[in-house]
């Protein structure tokens, strides 16, 4: 769950009278591009990072499906049960890598741009992100936590090396949700991060280039109008079939 001490991104004052449908129609990448130009930002790295976050979210969705498919596999023998369990942990490992990459890319954007709202989203979900990043680290350094290994002392419960209980992975006494609900949470984090980046970028344009911001808002209105006309034409065509 998000931290109760940090709320969701607050829209900038300039958007107070702008309909939510228009705000949703804004292309975050495009608005960010113009904001970076106003900031004289030396590279397009924040845009690359934002697009990469979207790619990792898609990958996490695929991994979540694979986890569910593996859980549903029939277990006929002890050997097949062990094989299925390790397959599942492999799928979970790749799923947690997606979480970790999204967390690090989000931090990269917030740190490089100094966008306050983006930083607050990462603070709002710090505990949830850290839980998955730590679990990924455990899986990547599993051999170091085995009995007698150098980092076994990092496990509060040494014999809990890696287990699965319903939708949760347990290790060292810690419990991490990796089920469908966790993916819905990841979607919410990415959605809030994108909204925060959009609002931060709009603040930059409102301060430095109001004409550009007006153009972007007009383009968003045009997108909505075209979509309405398209739907109306399709509905009429369907009725006349």
C-alpha cells in the first residue's frame, strides 16, 4: 500500500479549469520533450527512461501471465513438482527484475530532472518498491545465502531460503506479494509516475513557454474531437450494416 504520509500527484494551478479528458489526452512524452528543451537539458535520456518504463511494464504483464500458467501446471510426481517450483521462481525472478528496472528508471528521471512530483511518487511507494528490489537481490545472490555462505547472516530466518505461499514469496522471514494484485499495484505506480512527470513538465512550460503549452492543450482537444467524430461515424456505419 502507498504511504499514507504522501498523497498522489497534485495538478499544477494552470490545469484547474482544464477538463480531465483533455489532460488524459496529452502525450506525456511530447510534453516532457518540450519541457526538457525549456530546461536546456543536454540529452533526451529522461524520455528514453520513460519509454523504457513502459516497456518493462509490458514485460511484467507477460511475466505475470507466465507465473499464473506455471502455478496451474499439473504436478504428477515429486520430480515434476520440484521442476515446476524452480520454473516458477525463475519466472518470478524476471518479474521482479521488471519492478527493479522501473524503480531505478523512475529514480533516474526524478534525480536528473529534479521533478518534485515524480520524486514524491517514488517516496509514496518506497516500501512496495524496496520489497521487490530486495527480493530480486535475494534471487540474484541466492548462493550467498545458502547454509555456510558468507551472507547467510542477512536472513532473519536462515532456513527460509525460498518458498511460495499462495501469491507470496517468502525468504529469510520476509513475505512479498508477486501475484496479480502486485501487478495491479505496479500499474498504479507507473500511472502515477507518468502523471507526476506530466504535471512537472507542464509547470516548466507554464513558467517558460505558455504559448507552447497552449498549443499542446489545443492538440489534445483536437485528438478528443477526432476520436468523437470517428466513434460517431463507426456507430452510424454499424447501424446501417
